C-alpha cells in the first residue's frame, strides 16, 4: 500500500470547481433523490445493509453501509475522480455479482444537495483503521480550486461515539452537516415509500433501515396490492400471478396493429428480444398515487430509477389517466455507448432512438390500461347505484335507446361519477345524491345535441380528453347547488332555489338584495342557458373592481334609483350589464321616472366605461353596443301592457334596437321557474325518460 508522508496527507479531488454545483446541488433537487444516490452507491459496494439517520429537525443526515469500503488508493484513484466512469467492484466473498446502479461516478456529490459539507469514514478489509476526511462545498467551488481540490484526511482506530452504532468490519459512512433544508415530519414519513419507488431490488441480501427501523423494499406493500387491472410484456404469466393480487385482471399486451409510433418489428425487438419487462395498470383510487408519489410510468435500469415518469408531459388526459401507474425494466439501456439519461438527470433522453421506442410502448400500454379502467369503472358505478335505479326498466330501456354519441357521452358522465366517488373518501355518495346525479345526467344526455357542450366536443374531438373533463366539470359545477357534490346537477335543485326567491316577492327590498348577491353566481336566473364565467377568481376579482370604479364615476351625482350589477357569463364574449330599478317603485325609482332615454343613458355610461377596460384584441371586430344589458323593472311599475313610463313601443326599441332586454322582478322569477318546472313535468310524464324521485324534508317537498 502506498504510504504518504505527513505533508502529503491529503485526498485530491480532480474536477472542475463548478461540478459541486452542477453535478450535486442542482442535479438532485429533493432529499429523496439525493439520498437514493448514496443508497445506490452502497448497493454497488455490495452492502447488505444501509442505514439512514434522518430525523425531524435533526442537525445532520447519516448514510452508513457495511459494504466493501475503500482503501486510500481507491479513494484517490476512483472516489476523488469525479465524473469518471465507475469501475466494477469485486463482490464480497460468497455474494453473487450485482449489476452496478451507478455509472458516472457523480452520486457522491448528491450530498451537497442536502448540506454544505460532508464527512466520510471508510475502511476496507485490508485496513484496521478508518480513513476520514471532510469535503466542504465552499472550498470545492473556490476559484482557486478550478482544476483540483485537496482535503486533508486522517486515520482513526475507532468511530466517534455518535457513530458507534454503525460500526462494521468494512464500510462507508457519510455524515452530512450544515443542512440546506429543514427536515420535516412529512420528509421522514414519506421517505420510505419514495425510496421504495426509486429502487427495484429483488435480492434478499440488501436492506435499508431508516432511523433504526428496517423498511420493506417490496413494491407489493405500497403499490402492487392496489392494482385492479394491468397489461404486461416480458413477464411470464406465473411472474404476474406471484406479484399482483388474485383479484387483479391481467392480460398480456398484443403486438400493435397500424401503430404509427411503434411498428410490430420494434415491438418484437423490445419484447421478444427480452430487452424489456413492463407492466402498466390502474389503481383503485387516484389519491393513493398522489399521496405517496407512486404515479407515472417509471423506468428502472439495473434496479435503480432512471425516469420517474416516462410519459411526463405526454401522458393521457383521459379521465382514467389519473389512475394509471406502471414500471418498465430496461437494463439494456445501460449497455449503450452513450448513456440515454439527460445531463440534468431528470429522466431519459427522449431524443434517443431506443428511448423513443420505450415511450411508444408505454403509450400503447397506457392506452390499454385506460380501456380497462373505462370498462371496470362502469361496472363499479352501476354496482353502486340504488336498487330503484338499477332495477328500473325505464332506465334500462332509455339507455338502450340512446344514439352512439349520446351513449358515449352518458358513459363518460358515469365515469366522472366514479372519480368523484373515489376522491370523496369514506363519505361517498348518499342514495339521494346518486338519484339527483342520475336525473342530472339524463337531462344533459337528452339535450346533448342542443347544448353548447355538444358542438364543442364534436369540433374538438376530445371525448375522454382533459378538455372534455374540464367541460364536464364546468357543466356539472354550474348546475351544482350542494357544496358536497361539486358536480351535481340539476334542474330540480334549481327549482328549490327559485322557490326560495319566490317566497321573497312580498319583501321587495330583500328581493332586490338577493338578486344583487346571487345574479353573479347564478346567471341562469337571467337566462336558463347561461352559466358562470370560466374566468379565474383573480380575473373575476379584477374585473369586478374595475366595475366598482366605473359605478362610482357613473353615480358620482348621488342617488339615481338604479342598482347596477356586472355579470360575467361563459356563453357571452362580453360581460352583461344588469340595471335594477329599486324594487319598491318609489322615490327615484317610481314608475313615472322610468323613461327609455334614461335607461339607455345609464346603460351606455357603463358600456363606455367597460369598453375602455377591454384589451384591443377583445374589441376587434366588435362595438360597445354589443355588450348585452338587462333592465329589471319593479313589479309595481307594471300597468296594462307596458311598464309605466315605458310603452310597448319603447320596450320593443330597447330590446331590438338597443340590445337591452326589459323584464320585471316577478316575470324574471316566473321565467326561470317555468323553464325548469316544465322540463321536470315532461320528464315525469314521459313514457321513455327515466325520472327518479327523492324524499325531501317537508319544507322542500313541494317543487311545483
């Protein structure tokens, strides 16, 4: 063994001084990914146990293994040569050979992602003493160390007292100090599952312990037992049966037909050539994947994660996509001359031809898994319906009578119900909620060809895509009157809301206030086909603030008898101006003051004010008179065929010439109520349409 004199007792790291930043701190941006690199190094060193000390609010992190350790020559010639390809390590006596997880020799720098310095203790079978040295981030990036960086080392017979629990005949211990991020309770709790996801080690001679407790590296505990259906390639049927639960429906993926991304020859090269083993399936609940970070299709090379989500940015946007997970084992990629992993270590390089084939295979398997989810979800939803629906012949006959497009839409709605059920925890849907939901679905499906959503879906061809899910969510959300459902329905619930408004008719001031509060959230009161704006909350908040400024300017002369409301509607390019005359019909709002010229004057002030706030692209090809307005007059102002102060001719001019609809409070309520009552009366009396009733509390039972 080479002996250094006292003046030479240093270890010289050969690396550019930016390596610590680019290959350590910026390359591993999370604690689990950094720790995984150190665990992989322990595995490559034929450790049978690697211990992690990472405690909430702890001052340090420790990674200690009982692998073969390193001599001084190995430290100088291998460990300190950052970025040099790893050379093979001879297995410990009696141990089988392991395929190395690491390849580039940069994993050691992941310690700098966790802390600002780390100390190493190591010894091999030829040494009685431990070699120890400390590496500091600040020293390594010092411009004076642009070519090399020297750090002193020393020999010690024993480990420090606070590391004695990691004593072993041989091994490698890293203590990371001056931590860069706080260790939280969540970090410690989720580390187990996150480390399991980063490794696929089937050998029985390697274990990981976190804070003294051994963890299972089996994917079965965290993932496999929750898989409901899957498709696979490369595995034997017996392998699949032994890995996944008996209730899991598994099918071998057939070669693609007319797939422009993956030819049969390429499929055979990957699968029949034994290059790849893969499975892609669906879990029981999407929340399971989100909670412990098990989503996506992962790629492993030699048992270590190479890509956390092969389809990131390219995953399916269909509803079933959020249930999809999978694993691809592609050890053959490690044998290529050019490593197909991006320089940022964030995943596989998708410009690589072999990786392109893997992506195409993953898309094919994902598509099949979503088809499995579609089929299974319908069975789950139908099985959960109340007997009054499941056993209803009219409901069965109605479904059989649907056109292909209506049937497709209906099934998509039912699948959206499955997502809500799965994301709603143990509470689930009550039978009453399910009945209301099915009534709402019937409404939507029956009017599919007439609804705005139909033309949008047909033009975009997005049934099952993310756009489709958003549209469905918007539709159901806008029909919702119960916070619990967030997606229900229904004209029936709207009738209840209208009835409550109707009860306020004799209390004009309260009614006026109710309109002011609810028109913005419920534009369907103004027009049955209007829905709440798709704008974000921030956009709506900004727009309403602008309108308040306009209102202050318009009404600067004081009381004018008008209540001015700004309503954003999804179906209209511009917001809608609502002018309410005071409901009591006295004072400034008494009937004699309701004149066409004053109505136009007031509304045009708001049109001009709003017009000036719109971006140029929104005004292009349009004029400010295109901003719709509704004038709501007090019921007390109605005389004969007109509204006192407004003749029938005035009303016709306002509506047809000035784009201002005129209506009274009372008629507005009647209009909204009638549109929904008539639908439900027709639904109840129809020989074909299913309609399911629910029992309401006494005060809500009369919906007429």
